[in-house]
């Protein structure tokens, strides 16, 4: 142990784990590391979400960013800047303190959209996952002034309500606070960031993923309905009433 030896964990918080694949978490990871046990499963879930989101065309290139936290925790894992969502290794995550945005472990350079993620957690204590993607039809329809209509029962069940934040530059506090404000009353979990993408939140990575998929699916249905000359059809309101009347 004393002399230059075989590969060991690099010391210090800014360790470079290298392009490790999905496996091989660092043994004995410190609590302030995305590879620590309490974050390991979240990192794996987000990596799966990223792969599926890219495969489904919900984001292109290195766009989009993801985060999650253990329920109610003060720290969140956030994808690092420049990462490709279908190539997320454990080294592609930063561990960030939600209260002040300080990076406490993992990749030292979190996504430029970090403020968006942090603001969502700050206004919604029930939220444990934030998914920011660039779903093309959702963004296009909104840019053209067409609402994303919830046509099927799945759309209503998972999406419930879509709100639109006006255009703000990427990575700014204005974009973050504007989007978070639309989530604050707890009635909306899917915000379109005009001419840019979406911010979808949930109490779990899995539910956030399902919401994002259904948001874009609803946009696709709305688009097809418009092509067929329909401008108003939505899911029967009694489905929503039943859903909300029964408490979920
Ligand atoms: Zn974006």
C-alpha cells in the first residue's frame, strides 16, 4: 500500500472513474459519491431512462439531462454537462446539494440546466426525479400555438395537465424559476419549455419516464388529429373526473 502500486481508487472527490460501463461501482464509495449505495440504483434507473429516451427519439445528440434523489433527500444525482443520455456511466453523474447547488461528489461539472433541476426539487418536496428532454412534436406543436391534447386514458392518467413556460435562455435562473413556478401548485407535472424541450417531474424515475413518454405520445396524437382536420377531441371528461374523484 505504501508505494506506487496497482490501480487503486484515485483519492479525492474529483476522481476520474473513466468510461466505466453500467457495472463496476467503486467499492467502499464515500457517501458523497454517486456510486454510494443510496444512489447506485437511481443512477442505474436514470441510465436506463436515458437509453430508452434516445431510442424513442425524445432527445437528440447530447441534449437533455436527468436527475433523481432518494425520497426527500438533500442531495440529488444529476447528469454531467455534455453527456449523451444513451451513454450514461456512473462517472457521468454529479452529486449536488439541492439547497445551494454545490457539487459534493462525482463528476465536477453538472449539466448547465442544473438550476432547472434544483428549482423543481425546491418547489416540490414530493418530487424525486426531474427529466428534461427535447421531445420534438411536443415542442413543435407548442411553438405553433397548438395545445397538446390528452386524447387517451393513458394520456390523462400519466400527464394530467400540460403547462407552457415562455422562452428563456438555456441554463438561466429565469428558465428554472419560470418552469418551477408552473409546477408549484402540485397539479401539473409536465411543463413545455417553449422552443426548447420539456421538464417532467414525478416521485420516482419510473413515473417521470412514463409521463415523458405519454407527453410526447399525446403530442403525436394531437398532431395526427390536426392532420385529420380535428381540432378539439380530448379524452372523455368523465374519465378524469373518475380518476380525480377516486383520489388517484
Ligand atoms: Zn435542453
